[in-house]
């Protein structure tokens, strides 16, 4: 055994154990941390408000201490408030803290999800070497070999063999009409293999989200430093975004899930297959948590895809906002101001004493202006405006404009007053027919009806027709429900 080989392997192991996931699993309080992350952050609630998380962890600590945990010789429990514990978990990289819809929330990081997977895999049922797992491996190797082999004849031979096998199976089913039953033990181990594959997806989704956010932070930092041109930074951002989706295992997992979720029939088919599995009698032998996991596979895939797409949209929004509002001069001024503040703190701290009172700044300093203008010139115009030209209305042309105007109310009132009354009422149609030709325009008929309505009118059951004369001599016939205007002096209805 080579010494160099041992040293290299040992350095690699040291680097591996610096990973936050292994750090979590090898900590003194690892059982408590894993328990809290698994109970507080579930598939239905991946993001928890900060205040709610603190309250739930405090309640869990009180309950565990009341049950005797944390005492000497028993399982250890951390000391301190839930706020301090969560802050430590954020610093260790197990939790992420960010703002969602205006509320500060916690979310388990990719390292935390990986630790939960390892703990759940070790603490649950042991994964067995079974036909299902071996077949999954063989199918993956065969697909890889087919993709890597460019020989057309070899691929045709494999497809012909598969067609013959499928054709023989169809002929057997048509001949016998029976499907060979599969034992419950084999169905159970295949279900365990499905659950094992499904448990890998949440950590992959979380890694894709964190990769996108890391790219976002790097791009914003490059834009603020203003060292390279903006176009170069954006080209690098697009290249890295493409690399995330195509060149990493996490990106490929996301691309596959997106291809699955992109078509509704795929999700419907997946949900239907899961219903068939859960409806089979062998599913009753699965523990309740495993049945619940099988039922939620489709929803967990949809949730992971939504989180990645949301991270992409948020990164694009942040970068776009930074480009629009980026002001290198202002950023340099702010950076210079912050450096001056830090320099002042460094000079003041060595000479300050513990609990020394600091005089606060009551107001900001005012700029020293030497002289201000005391009056504003140029308010008066150098010359008055040009007077308006005199304008006279002139003589009103004597034409038929008035004849085409509105009703002659005054003349219509006089005409109505001169008509004889029958039973204290005047028929409007009769009054219109008896009026002179200049008062029998169509608008005068409307004016007459308006006057009758104002003084009070009574509708009759008959339909009457009248002939109106327009100012140009043309005649029009109108039909309307007959009405009669009451005598304005009858019954005291008129002004007396």
C-alpha cells in the first residue's frame, strides 16, 4: 500500500466529512436535529414561518425534557432557546432562511434533506438485493449501452428480439386468456424499490434550487463589482444556467421530472398506476407511512418542479432588477461610505469601554452653503401681451334655422288654452290636428305631450294617428296611445 495513496484517501475523507450533511449526522445532538427537521418541515409544509418554527421546537423540547430525555445517562438534548438553535442550524447549512410573500420562513437545505434521507434509510426497512433492484440496474445499463453504441445493426437486432418477445407474450395471452399472478413478496419488494427511487428526488430538487440561487448571487455580485461588461456577465449566466440543467445529476433529474409533468396525460397515467397499486390486496401489508409515500409521489414531483421553476423566475427577476437599477457611480459612493463607517468603528472600538454611553446623532449634518439668492428675477414680462381683436356678432341671418329647432312651448300653451274642454279635458291628438301648420312639426308633437304630462294626463285605450308637417313641407304620420290632458283648474291641481 502506497503512502501517497493513503494520504490522498485520508485528505479526501477529511474533505467529505466537512460536508454539512455528514456534520449533521455525526453531531452530538444529531437525533434531535433530524427529528425536528422531519417533524416541522414536511412534504405538505416545506416552508415554515420563523415564529411558528420557534414555537413548535420549544414545545418539542419541553415535552422531551418532561419525558426524561436530556438527563444524565439518557439521550442528550441541546441547551438554549429554539431561536438560538435555528440560528445555529442556519449557520451550519442545514436550514435556509429567506423571505416568502413578505414573511420570513425557514426551509430545509439540500444538505438537510440528504441527512434526513440517510437517517430514514438507515432507521427504516433495510434495502434488500432483490429482483426489482437488479432489474432496474440492468435496464439502466442496457439503456446506457444502447445510447453509447452507434452500430445500427446491433440496435436493429435488439429491437427485433424485443418485438419477438412481446409478440410471443401477446399470443400466449390470447391463447390462454390468463395473466400469470405475481407473488405478494415480489410486489412488496418492487414497491420498496419504487419508494427508494422516489426518496432520492427531493434532495435533487433542493440541490437544483440551491444551484440556481448560487448562480443568482454570483451574477449579482459580478454586476455590482462592475469589473466586467454587463453583456459578458449575462452570457456567462445563461451558460451556467444551461449547464445546471444538462451537465449535473440534479439538473438531469429536474429535466426528467419536467418532461413528465409537462404533459397532463403522463401525470394522469402516474396517478392511475398508483391507484391500481394501492388498490391491490398486497398494499395492505405495507406500513401506513409507506402507503402514504406511494400516494404522494406525484404530488411531491409537482411540488419539486414548482420550487425549481419559482427559483428560476426569482433569479431572473432579481438579475433583471439589478440590471435596470444598476448605477455604478452610486454603488461606489455607497461602498465608500460603508468603508468609512467601518474604518471609524475600527478606530473607536480600541478606545471604547464596556457599557460606555454613545451619544446618538440627533440629526444629519447640514451642508454649508455660502450664499443663496434672495430674489427671483424675470417674473414680469418685458412687454404686455397683444390686445385681443374686437369682434362683433353682426346680424343674425334670416333663414329657416329656427323652424328646425325645438318645440314652440309658448305658442303651444296659448293654443291649448284657447281650445274648448269636454268633461274638463283636452284630447292631445285633436289639439295637434287643430293647430296651425307651423305648430304641427314632429318636435311640436313631442312638446305637446310634454306639456300634457306636466299638467297631468290620462291615457285612453285607443291608438290614434296624426299627421305632422316638417319645415320643408314633407308630411309624416305618427301613431301613439291616445292621451287627454286634464283641465289644469279642475280638482285644484293647478297653481291657484
